[in-house]
C-alpha cells in the first residue's frame, strides 16, 4: 500500500501534468456536515465571492504584468461590492453589527500573538486585545498611487483601538516620482483596483505589528519591471531602518525567464514575503527561492456562536511545484514530497474571503468605505508582521526559511493544517507536515520564526 507521502507526491505531479492538458482525476473524502442553528444576529445565506478587476490576469500578461491577490466577500442581501455605508458603522469594534469578519483582536488571538481568549470571537473581543509591539520596518510593495493611504489607515486604527499612524511610523515612498492612480479605480470603482490592495496590506501589517514603521512603496505601474524596481527601493528602506520585512501581495503566472529576477529579492537583514495567489497552481514571485511563500487557510467558526473551531486549508489558495525553480536547500527535509522542484507555499494564514477580514478604503469608493476581503493578500502582510512582532530579525529570507523548516514540526510554534483540499480538481490534501495547500502551517506565537 502506498504511503501518505507517496500519495502526496503523486497528486502534486498530477497537478503539474494538468497544466499540460494531461487528464487527471482525484477523489475527495468529505466529512458529514454538522447542522447548527444560525445565530440570530448573523445574516444567513451563502453570499458570493467577487474577483476584482485588478486580480484578473490575461494570457498576454504572463511575464509582463502582475495581478493583485485579493477577493471580496459580498454577504447575502448586499447587491454588489460597494461595501457598507457609513451610516451602518458602529463607533468602535466590529464595524457592521450582524456581519462577521476578522478584526485585529481576533487575528491576534487566533495566532497566539496575545493571551488567547477561548473562541477568539470577533463579535465579543475587546479592541484592547489587539497585538502590541513590533519594531524597525515593514515595507509593502504595491502598484500605483494610493492617495488616501494615511487617512484610511488612521480610520482603520481608530475603529479597532490601534495606535494612530504618524509621519514617524508610516511613510509613502516611490521610485522617483509619485505614480499615477490605477486607471481601474476610475473605471470600475475603488474596490476593483490596486488602491484596495494597498489598503488591505497596510491594515494587516499595522494590525499585527502596530509599533513597526510601515513603508508603502508605490511602483509606477503593475508591470514586473516597475514592481521589481519598487522591490529594490523597499529593500533599501528596510535595510536603512535596521532590518525587517517586505511583503508582496501580487504575482503572475510563472514564465521561463523568471529565475533571472530571483536576485531582486535579496537583501541583508531583510526577509521578503510573497503571497501564492488565489487560484490553483503556482505564481511568481512566490516561487522564488529568496522569498517566504505564503498560502491561504480557512477559519472554521461555529455558526451559532462564532467561536473558532478549527483552521483548515482554503481550496482556492495557490500552491504546488514550480516548473522552473529548483528545490532550495532549506527544503531538503521535504524532498520526498516535492522532488527536485521548489514547492510552495512555505507557510499559510487566513485567506478565505468567507472567513475574511475587515478593510477600510475611501479612495474612489464613494460613501461606503468598509468591506470584507480575503485572498492570500491577507496572509502575506499578516505573516510579515507576525515575524516582525517576533523580533528575531533574520539575516535574510533564506535564513528565515531555514528557521521555518527547522521549527515547523514544533506544535507550540506552528499550527499544522491537516484537513481540507486544494489544487487542480481538488487533488491535493492538507496532511500532517508540509503539503502544497498550506505548506508547513499557520503561525502560533513568536517562537520558531
């Protein structure tokens, strides 16, 4: 009988074969659904997931342009992605009564960044339960200009009791001149463009490491050439601040010449993170051996109480084996699962839009400024900030990844995700140890990172 490990390798290889139009079939074992009453204050129904314009990649974009990695959850009863009107917003805590999404306090609780409160319930946790600390710098790289960045982060912080950003803790930078705004913002509205991505990224970074200096580094466009130039700027800013992290919540389909760009993601005293994407398969730059690839999970909550029950894989998170990047040495311990190719993700965190996070963005969004976002764009800055909060400040991304793989089996440091599926035809499974759905698992506490 084949071992679990052999099965995983076969499924992974079959997923790659599907890219080449080789037929593959996989079965998915499902647990019986547990029926519970819906909470009286929570909207019932399934809602829907919307992919914004900035997250759509077209075939001609491969190797040239990147897309964002976020999705929008539209609850039942909401007509579109317009968000929630200001008149619906409460003065503090959960912005919209009766609607669930994760808050800074619930995220800090889920990932043991604070003393854990049973259930980590976003509806009942006080704002004061958010994470504290962080130091040096976290740089966020995004495309185009986000004019209301500081004002929006200030509003987000006020809502959740976080320290207000100031000129000494928040800086907008660029590669020479202020970029234009994303044309999609004017055409489709502010929820469908790169400003929404930037809002998500800085909100998550500030939520988990509120004392760190955040740099929003704006590329001139979403071309890889411009984004890589912004990456170089971000690395320089973090190095000058004494070290820290860079987060990239964007990417595109892999391309044969991608390895020539890997040296872009190297900086002494800088650890670089990249989200793996919100659909089956692998993307660049998350497959680069010089970044920490961050995939996605789902937070299972009791629908009657909203208490957290389990963290499982997110079926739409990117992952698998790179056809171009060879296995790096820090992945030698999982060589029997990935063979000679780079496997992603390395780690994971919440990304399912149905168990998403509250985000504030006022640029080109008219009156409604709050929305519920998901995608691996949540997970990458979240991980970057948790590592910053840990305060270890590795010498490089490779040094950080070596630490991750050395400590991934420590239950006190990582939550091993062992339930759920992902990939082509749902053919990959979350299993004990590393897997192509959630990598080595989700963060717990500050040790081992």
